[in-house]
């Protein structure tokens, strides 16, 4: 009988949570879920690892890089979690950013709340948008909720809070609890109201129930039309109201092509997957590295080493639906994994890739054909097992992208007469005469032509 009582109680709580999540308050505009912030459509994102970005590892020290990043063409700054980190079961000397001990506080390692507000204000004055990393799936193993609200957590058979995966420094939250749902939404809203941020990157978003996201995003977007980025790769997240999802599938395909395990034409399968299973207004975060891939898989300096990197970076910047991402240090490039749980300063000395990224980002910022919603058209330009080519068009602007995704020189042959003429090759900043006459492209070579 006791087991039956608890089973019924659990069902009641779950149903109550679902009902709460599905309710829309009077006067709340639900149509806003289908409207992305206008500024992100032709935007880009730069991931900031504050701890490792400077020797000081503070907001104030990072602010000295704002002008350089602005000149490079960066539009949106995504800050990895800026909240305090738990002490219990801490990993390494400084712990994981993703073991949050207080959602409404600043990690003193980085500075104060006033330092953060000043950084946001300075960045906004320079034209940047600011999003912060949010960790809704779990807290640190010593978050004050564990004592104050123990029912906020998932429990094992003995009643102890559980850790997701092998993240032993964290404890998993229980979204069947309506009070947790309301509390989490309120604490996210606090950052918008108090510090004027422009959105969130939501960690392991696919592990958090869809009903939570529907309620959360609707509430937040009626406060401010923020940008919501999901670290996840399932269609439901876009339907929940996220503006963009992670291009894990596209990135996986790029790595396989770089290793010679797949061919250039296989990119079509990644694009078709989104066309066939995701909402029509889907945006995709595309990348060759991020903090996870750098720390655990040594991307992109090992997965796409040397000259192999460039054509894939171009794909991440220009493919259909792309919101491109650059991770801290890629413009150097910083050629090793950055330690995750300890201090490990990234060095910015030579900036050998900065000119390359500046060319891409400035083109992205100024040419409507690079917008995520530009019309994408695949082009046959040679051996499709090696050559991937396409055009993008919007508002009378047009670009042609050609990349050689092989370690052999290839022949480019254009049969589409609409591509003939003298477009500008953005990497040489000169006109190139394109006709039916074939020409050669180097192994791992690339070109972007502006018409």
C-alpha cells in the first residue's frame, strides 16, 4: 500500500509539472517562439574561456581583448559558466565550470558582479551581444538546494541524490518538481533583468525535459527577445523554442572526411537530415572546435591538423543554416588541449589564423548571402567525392564556395553559366575569371567568390 501511495504521488507531481509547463499566462505572446532575434541571423559566436584567456583569468583582463575581437569581426560573445564552482567532489584544483554551486552569484575567480555588469556594458557599447552558459541539468555536489530543497534532485533507490554520467562532482536535478521549474526560470530571468545579457547557451539541453524548455523559453523571450542556444542535436529542442541547436552531426561528418573515412558528397546526408526532420526555421551552430572537443578530443589541431583545418572552417562559416562558432585560441592557433579543471593560460602571440578568421567573419557580417537563412544551392564543380561546392543568395547578394576535401589536387569545372564572370576571390582580394574552362585547386584548397 505504501508503494502504491508513493507511485500515485509521483504521478500527481509529474502531471502537475506538465500542466504548469503547458499553461500560458494571459497576455503572453507564444508566437515569439518562432521568431529568432534578428541580429543572430547573420551573426557569429566566439566562445570565451575566462579562466584560461589571460594570466589573470578575470573579466577585467579579458576586456582588454574586446577591441581585437571587434576588429576580427566577432559579433556574439558566449561566456562559459561564470557562476561559483562547488568544493565537494571537485575535480582538479579549480573544478569544473559546469558544477555550479549558486545560480545567482559570480565565480570570485573571475571578479565581482559589478565587474561582470561593467564588462557587459562595455561590450554592448562596442556592438557585441552577450550570452552566458547555463547549466540546468545538474548542480554541484554542494549546492545549497541539496539542503534547502532536497526534493529538487533525482534520487537513487536509497534516497541519495544521483550524479549524471560520470560527472561525480554534480547532482542531477528533478524536473518533475514544479517548484524547481519555476525557480530555475526565475533565476535565468534574473540574469536578463539584472545584467542585461542577450541570451543563454544551455548545457546538455537535450537531457532536460521538453516541457520545461517550452515554459522557460516562452517566459524569457517575453521578457526580452533573447537568443537561446541548445547544446543538443534533436528536432524537439527547436520545437521547444530554441533558436539554434548544436551541429554535432555535421561536425562528426567533417571529422570523418578529414580522416579519409567519408567523402565530400557525404555532407549532403547531414544537410538532408536537418531538411527532413527539423523545423524549417532551424539554425545550426557549426564549428571545428569548442571547449569539449578541445579538452577531450584535441579538436581542431589534431582532428583537422595544419592546412586541413581551413576548408572545414569555411564550411562551418558558410553552410546552410550556419551560425559559426570560434573557440578561444583558435585564431592563434593554440595547438594543444586546454586543461579543464586547472589553470592553463592560452597564449595569444602570433595570431597566425586571425587574418583568415577576420576575412571570414567580416564577410559574414557584411554580405547578406552569408546569413543563416540565405538560399542554399549545391553545385557540381568536379569530382563530388573530393569537391564540395555551393552558392548562397539573399537580398541580391551571392557567393560561391568551393572546397577540396581531399589530399589530392583536383580539377574544378563549372557548367552552370550563371557562375561565369569575374567574381572577387575574398582570400586573394582580386577578381577571378570563371568560365567553362577547367582549373586546378590544391589539396585541401578553398575559395569563396563574391558576385
